[in-house]
C-alpha cells in the first residue's frame, strides 16, 4: 500500500474506509414458489413487462444493471412508478452516478416483504439505509408503497409513488469533484484528496484465471483509505454515524490560510543554545544545536491541518447534541470537536453558515468565515512550569528545590476551582558567600512565530499557611531571552521595566542616575511579595516557529539579578532566593480579547 507523507510527526496510519464486493450470496438467496404468474419470471422480466415502470426500466438499462436482475441473485426492488419522479434528471446523469445514486438506492439484497406490523431499517446496495415501515399500508423512506410483494423467481418487487431521497455521506460529498466545485469548497477537497489511497484487497477478493501471467479476479474488493480519518477521529464515511462538518468556501479557506501560515514561519536551519552537563555542572556549549527541515513543507502541512482539525463535530457528543435540537444537560455554550477540543464560542462558529446541506450521516455546513478563537485551536497560551525538571535548562550559583504548598493562603493566591495546591521552584544561592547571585534558565518549547505577552509568576514564602509570618523580600531581576532570528542566528533580547514611577523610586532610594551604565539596574523588575505576583515583563514577537522541532530546539529565558555582586545595602532591600512558579506566554490576540472584554 502506498504510504503518503503527512504533517511532520502529527499523523500516523489511518483506518479502513469501505469494502465493496460483487459476490453473489447464492446460499442465502432461495427463490420461493408462488402461484402468481410473476413468480415464474425474473425481476427484470417483471419490471420490463410493466408499462408503469418503463422509466425505471430505461434507467436500469442505462446504468447496466438490467442483466443483474436476470440472474439467480435474490434481491428486493422498490421501483418508482412513471410520473412520480423526474426521470429526465436521472437520464442526464453519468452511468456511475446513476448506478450509485438511483439504481442501487432502490435495491437491497435478500427478501424484504411488507407483511404485518413492519418496522425495518433496510441497507441498500449503495450502503444507504432507509426505513421500511407500516401495518396495513407501508412506506419506504416515507414514500408510499403502491403495490407490495410482487414475487419474482429471484426476488421481490414493490412499486412506489416516488423515489427514496439519496444523500451522500459526508466523505462522498467532500470528495465528489462536481459537488465540491459547485459549492466552491475545492480547497478542502484537494486537501483530503492528498491522503486518499485505493487499492485491491487480494485476500478478500476472489481469484480468477491467470491471464498473460497476471492474476485476475472475478470478485474484486477495493479498499479506500484516507490518512485524515483517524487524525480527525471521525468516521465520515460511516452511514451509522452522525456529524456536523463545517466546510469553508475556497475564499474562506484561502483567507484563513494566509493568516495561519504566518504562525508557522519555519526556516531551513533553526539554531538553539545547547546546554551540556559535565562534572555535575551545566554550561552553554559554544556550538549551538541546529536542526534542518523542509520549511515550506512544514509550513504548508501544519497550516492545512490547522484549517481542518476543528471542522468536524460528532452530533452524538453530549456537548454537541443541541446543534440539531436534541435536549442536553450541557447547554449550548460549548462545542467539542471530534479531536476533543472544547470551544467556547459556538454561536460565532456556527453563524457563518451560508448553507446547511443534509447528508446520510449528518449535515454539511458551508461557512464563509472561521469563527474559532486562535488561542483555543492553534495558538494557545503556553505555561512553562519552573517546578518541572524538563523545563529547566540550567541553574547557576544556586541549588534547586521543588516546593509544593497544599491549601495555600487564599489571601495571597486565587486558585482555579478544584485546585488545592501550588508548586514552585526555589533556587537558593550556593558558593561565593554573601555576594553570589543565582540564576535560572527555562526552556520555552513549541512557541509559534507570533507575538506573546510574557509574564513571570513569583511566589512568596508566606503563601504557605505554616509560614504566614515569614518575611520575604522582593527580587530585583532582569529577563534575557535567547532566540533564533530568520537568518538562523542566535540573538539575545533583554526585557526592561517601562514603569517610570518604579524607576524613579529606585533611583531615589539608591541615589542613582539613569544613564547607560546603570540602565539594566534601574530598569530591572521587582515583584510584589504580598501575593502570588504574575509580573508582566513585556511582549516579544518570535521571528521563527519552533513547534514540533523537539525538546532541544527552542528559545530560553534567563532570570537573574542585574548586579555584579549583592552588597549589604542590596541584601537589605532584595532577596537573592528565587521562588518562581513559571513563565506564561500569552498570545497577543488572547491578551487583546481579554482586555476588550473586561
């Protein structure tokens, strides 16, 4: 089986689609004896001889299914009477579409009699299922049965006053070149088409004779697979499933593509500082770590996947049942995608629907805008825990302790509902006596090429109720970001305090002037020790994307004091110990949204 490339490391092999077979089921198909003359004739002979079924007979011949109804294979046929349907519409179809959408939509395997109280769900030859119900009078897909149970030597014939409404399933709809072009959703179809494969299942097929040295098959079973099915966790081809599938127009797709691709600005060779440990201490290698990738492929693949991964919603999911009017205790303030993302703005997501098209397994909604929030889909807020060993690149001049405080002082921290503890990294100075200054460097993994507001979360020792009377001095620190630029070169960026009042108070206390020599000292940051302080340190636009590159290939941020040594006057005002819960990178779009909704 041919294996398609996929989006970086994000996709794996997909699942089975559908298997179709032309095998007869002779052991199961036994013609029944009947005194009615029609019982001695085949289904095709009875249809051909019925003047009220001439349109249906003509369509059977056009589709090439007339000979099949002359065989011993046992079928049930629901035949539309002349004048009850638009025969010209079906005559204009191509033979393949006519066979699947009309002929096989009215024929099922085995015998299905209309007798007694009937409540049957019948699977047709095209794998669509319809209700065959009634008592003294019967209907097929809500179409009235005109004459029931006309016996034939190879099956049963019912005549009906209309046609069973054919609906493609969601996968058939999106992959139909004519339909997708008509609806203007070719871009979505072209993306799905990349990952579709069809092949012969030799084990399931019935071998025929060897012709010119090649194996032939009298019954060929073809398997169609698509790598996107498992990744979307959606059986879009399954007639027994039900989904809502948002299908963006080409213009909508292209507009969103241009927006999203800027977040995945990969470069061919990305560099990052390489931290090495030797003799129990960690240092920065002079030679950086580098990774080479096909930047254009990564950009296109992740952009397309981002545009697709939140378009499908299971109508059976308790979060989504309200979409089609089914009552649910969850309410209508959340949607959950088939990949389990919870989205908080369902009305904005569904309102761009310009057409709602019924399918055999749900609904396609043609949309002219993406209503999902970027921070709930592809550009989330990133929280880097300093207490996690995986996030600490290096600690210098200090020893690390992981501190967990259970049931912290509620006056000093507002916890999310259900939380009862707070964890932070405590770095104490070691070596060098009273003058040494510790520093901590944290990895910032998987950041995108976008603008983030960056915060550092400081924790006072007194957050622990057992240490409520502890006197914790504030820190005086600067933050230095190491990152890769668009040319693949490493750069440093130092965040400086922009608050004029804080700078003025510091200069007055230490009798300093604001000049180049004192710039970092004067414009460094101090935290509020009366609470867990989420301290804003500034915003930064990362020029390149690191998402998916691996643990080593990412920027980092160093937290340290700007002083060369901690003298006595500084030790009276500031603590050398670092108590830090972590770093928060909040996407600019999220920050602006929160500000506008205060």
